[in-house]
């Protein structure tokens, strides 16, 4: 045994450490360097799910029923798989509308109904009381086991234990009050508390793993040894099997427990508090959604070994299996380990009580007491001062009340039940919130009356089939109610309602309550019309991901005054806080002073949301309504406002699209403009080139004719020579003008074409024949290489082709050395078309100039050694070839001659027709 | 698109998990055998559980959007 003073001292020391952690957490939060802004801390705070029930009760349950302790943790595993979908939506809704409790969530969703909020709060309080009792029982029993000398029987439930439990309850209340209600926050966030809870989660995990390792490796020789001994024992072996020997495996109960835990892990007030309200960043959910199940797995790893180990060591029925974690180390003389394990259990229990009591006290204050107070005329008119102190006081009293209720339940029913059974009663109560909550998040047609009816019927059935029997079994009610049914009617037997048999009491209760709850919620919702406010809230909740802050519809119309709203806020939040909130709001609107804020629907909504954080949605609604002149909204108004909001959204979207397309058009215009500019420059270049080309022959014609005009006595020979030059230059001029015209015509599409089926061999032959005289004169060689086989005709204009050939051949003649020049013409035929190549042995064209030769007035080479020519021949030739769907290109290397080729395709009829049409245009 | 896929995958994992942990698949482990000294039924439950955590962790940590 350990002396009680040591146990109490250790407990207080531990609590002091918790305070230090919480103080540190709050301090860092105030400095803006939150220590809880991490997915790991978030996941650890979720582990507040593991209470004294897990810590002590799981082992007890495993010792009685084997693996049946597990569904309570498999449910959360399954639920967390969907956390990223469901919980994230819940967090988004709660953050957007400043929702701080489940009661607020449900009431807000169904038209800010105060009645719903009160009902939910009531269910929570009644439902959670057994759970609080469980924690008290665990701590006081653990304390009793630690301080009772070995071998002596545990003191029976007498005055001593009863009193110590009361002290524990009072101490926990004081502790929670100091933790959770030191100041009022509109978001109800408690960073210090979350830090402490995360710390507690580490302590309880380490302590439980420590005792597990002690049992497996200290008491036994490892896992193998433990299970070998257990399997050898005929009474223990069934615990390790699914069938548990003769008994049929109760699949419905297994499923029911899993479902129950799945719902509880989200809808228990403390889980909602740490998962939704205390969430710092919804992205933390990503990691937490798998770290939390991992935590559950670790803390459950040694449950079965400890249970089996305890049974093997003590023998069945000799020690309370709920407290094997304490009695096993004690029996082996490991008192310090037992003390550490007790502190771990204390962690589990205090963590649960703190968070649960804070969450429930917020609900009691905001949704039960405040609406009542505010409605009383006297209070409403007199309480004009600051109400923040009052709010905190109500919460403190609520915390104390909840713990005292827990103590009362412990005195009434506590000793008759194992820990787990007590906990399951609470689980089944909060499961009643699931239809209204989940339905509210995903089903727009779910309405207030449906939710109200469902909750009422579900809660009534829970009370009748689960809570009352628990009291009967504790001997506080007549057992006849159980065995005979209410008023002696057999079909009203609470554990076999309407004669439903074959289910254990929990599955039975869960089935009836949830079935009736869901049924009523759905049917009533489908057969009643929602009010305007319900319909609007339904839209806001279900579509929360589809709206952004700027396009939130505000379902309010009427007249308000800024001063009234300011006074109202000051009453509940204090003057400093109000000033800060309004300044923030003004800044967001781009205003300098808070007094310039327009008193419109947005402001009313803002004030109401802020107030909702402090006093609950229903009360906030009522208070705001009392200071502004409201116009009643009907369904048409809701639809209209929604329409406007969606129009606004569509409008902003359209605006965005417009500006995008404008941007695109601008850039297109810019590109077009640049193209135009370069075209303009090209035209200028073209013009200057043309005029330059025209000026040269004109100048020489003028010079020679002037000379002849001035000199009457010029000799006939000289005159003749001059006239020949003039005629030559005039011819060149004419050629140039013709070519420019030709070029312009082709480019503008006005050229005349006379297409027919052309024998390309004969055209090339003609061209070679007609120019061969000139080649011969200059001592150049010209050879045509064409195959012997005849080539199928090609659709083209023979005169134009002739023009191309002559151009290529005369060009080649200019660039080959004189004499010794050699030009070869090749014709190659292919199914798709004919290629004609003109190869010379000139000095070739550099790579970078190759494409330029096809540009107008561009000739390769230096200006000085340019041969005679207009610089339009190649561009025109290329245009002609391209007109027939072909292409012209150049292959050349400096010093290795040049090879100009063009390819003419054999077109199909459609393509020919296209060309013909183009020609005729 | 990927977010939609993540949601669909999560739902699939959830349904698969529900099936694995209920009738009749649970009956598969009702055998007189041990894994590393641990009786089959408890071992199977913890292994399925660990597997689900692993898949969930993989789903949640790989998709960065």
C-alpha cells in the first residue's frame, strides 16, 4: 500500500504541472506563438476520448468478455476515415458562424431555435452525468485500492469512500473552473486547456504502456508465455476466441457498439469541443485523422495481456478486473509504478471532466440559462451594465452543478455497474444527436420540427429503455417495471419494447431510439413546411464549402442603428472587446473610423455572429432582434436574397471572366499591332527598294538621253550605242514594273491562272531549250536529267511553270563561274508529286542567307558583287509553286554550289477544285 | 479532381473497413491458431486496424492539395 498522503501529494503535484502547462499554453497564445497549432497536438487533444473508462474499464471488460472491449475503439477508427469529409465540414460551418457547442450547432442549423438548443442541452446534461460519475468512481476506487493494505478487503461503499468521492468531485470542479472560465472569449477557445489535455494524453499513454510492459515482461516471460498459459486454461481460452466457446457471437451487438462509438467520437460534447471548437487549422485534420486512431491502437495494445495476466495471477473473481492496472504492480511490490499508473488514470479522468464540463457549462449557460434570463422582463430592462461577469458566473455554477450531479448518480447507481456499462449509457444518449447533426449538414429539407420530434422521441426511448433500467438495477425503482412492463403491460417492458427480443439491452435501446429518431426526423421534415429562417440556415450549412466570405447571402432585412448594436455588444463582451471588434470590421470595409460603419444587414449579421460566440445562437438572435427594427422574412424573401447572392456571385464570376477575356483581347491586339507594324515596315522597305530599283535605270536613261540632247554633233555610232543602253534600261524598267505588278497580283489573289494538265517533262525541256542559247553564248553547260519513263501530268499553269523554270535557270547562269559553269536539271517522279531540282556549281549561299533569297529585293552576297536582277524572281517563283500546293526550297553550302528545288503535288479533285475556285475569285 | 478522388477513396476505405470488422468476415479468424504467440482473433483485429491506419495515413499524407 501507499500512504494516502503520498497519493494526495502526488495528485496535487500532477495538477500543478497541468496548470503550468496550461499557463504556458495561454502565454504563448497571447504572444501569438501558439503551441497547439500543430496536427500532433490536435491529435493528442482528440485522445481525450480515452477516459478512465479506457484506462481502467477496458481491462475489466476484456477480463469478462475478451475482445469485446475493442469495438469502442474500432468505431472511432472508422469514423476518422471520414473525418476529412464530415468533420472538416463541421469545422468550416462552426468557424464561419461562430458555433461553440453541439446545442448551438443544431439550433443554428434549424432556424436558430432556442427550444432545440435547450432540448439538446438537456439531453447532454442528463446523458453525460453517468459518464462524469464513471470518472469519479474510477478515481475514488483507484485511490482506495492504492491506500488499502495488501490482502485486506477494499472498504465497501461506505461513508469514507463516499466522502472522498465528494471531495474529488469538488476538487475537479474547482480545477475546471480555474481552467476554463477565467476569461470570456467569443470563440470559446481555450489554448491552455488544449495544451494541458495533450500533455495528459501523453501521460496516460506512457503510464498505460508502462504497466502493460511490466505485466507482459515483468510478471510473465513475454507475450508468448502469457498466451500459452492462458490457452492452457480452459476457463480463459474462450476469452481469446471469437465464439467464446458455446456462446453464439453476437454480431448485432458488435455492430451496435462500433456504430455507437463511431457516433460518440464526434458527438460527445468534449469531442466536439476539442475537434471542432478548439481546432486551429482545418488542415491539421489530415494528419490527426490517422494519428488519433494510431494513439487508440497503442493504448489498447496491452489491454488484453493485462486482463489475461490479472486473471492468471489473481484467479477469476478474486480481484476487481477494472483495477488490474493498479493491483498487479502493487501485488508485486512495484508501488511507484502503481502510483505512476494512478496518475495516468487521474490524467484520463481529469482530462475528460475538464473538457466535458467546460463544453456542457457553455451549453447550459448559452442555451438554457441565458434565454431564460433574457426573456424575463425585469432582467432584460435592468441589466444594462456589463454582463460578462454574469456569464462567467453562470458557467462556474454550471460546472459545479454538473460535477455534483455526477456525484449524485455515483451515489445512486454507481456501485451496481461496471465502468463500461455506465459509459455506454452516455454514448447512447449523445448518439441521438447524429440524425439532426448529419442530416442538417447534408440534407437541406431537414427542418426544425423534424429535428425536434426526432430528438424528443429518441431521448424518451433512451430514457425508457436504458436510463430507467439502470436505476432499477441499482434498486431505486420497483423491479416490477422491468419484469412486468409499465402498468403491467408486457409489450412495454423497457428491455423488450414491443416484444423485440434477442438483443442485449444496449443494442435494443440503441436500435429503438435511433430508429424512432431517424424515422421521426425524416418523416416530419418531409411533411411540414420549414420557416424562412430555417430554409436560409439550411442553405448556409449544407453549401458551406460553396460560398466565400464575400458572397455570403445575409438573410436579414430591417433598420438598425450602430449605437444600439454597439451598446448591445458592450453588455455581453465588454467595452474594450467591442471597440476592437468594430475597428476590425471597419478596417475590413476600408473605413478609417468605426463610427462610419453603415448600419446594414451585414453589420447586424456580424454583431449577431460575435454575440453568438458568447451567449449562443438563439440568445444572440433574440438580443439583436430586441435592439433593431426587423422585418419578418418569408420564404420568398429568402429565395430573393439567395437569388441576389447567387447573382452577385455570378456577377463577380462574369466580371472576372470579362476581365480575363479583356486581357486576352489586349494581348491579341498587341500581337496584331506588332504584326501590323512589321508589315508596315516591310511595305516601307518594299517601297524604298522598288523606288531604288526604279531610280537606277531611270537615272541612266536620263543621263544618256540628256547627253544626246545636248550634243547635236554626236557621232552616229556613239548615239547608237547610247540608244541601245537606253533601250536596255527601259526594258529592264519594264520588266521590273511587270514583275512588281505580277507580285502584287499574286499576293492579292488577282493573278490570272490558266490551269490545265501539264506534262512537266516537256515544260522543263522547253525552258531548257529556250535558255540554252544564252548558256552556250557564255560558255556554260546545261544538262537535263530526266528518267526515260513518262511522267503522269500535273495540274498547273504551264506558262507560270515556264516562268519559274526560266527564272531558276537564269539565276543559276548568273552565279556560276564564267566560263566553266555547269548547271544540271533533275526531274524525279513520285506517287505524291514531281520534284524538279536545278543544281549549279557556283560559290553557294551561306546558311544564314538561304531563307533571305526568297524575300523580295533580297539577293545573296555582298551588295557590290550582286549580279544584275530585280530581286523579285525567286519570291514570285515561290509564290507560283505554293499556289499549286507545292513548295520551293534551297540546299546549299558555301563553296559547294546551290540546289534550288521545287515540288509539285498531285492533288485530288477536291483540292484541285479549291485551287480553281481560288483562281476564279 | 484529385480532391474528389480523395473523398471517394476515403469512402471506399470506410466501407471496406466496415465490412472487414463485421459479420461475416470476422468469422474468418475464429480458429485455434496463434501468430507469434498471440491467438489469431485478437492478432487479426489489431493487424486489420493497423492496416487501416496505414492506408488512411497514406491517403491523407500523399495528396498535398
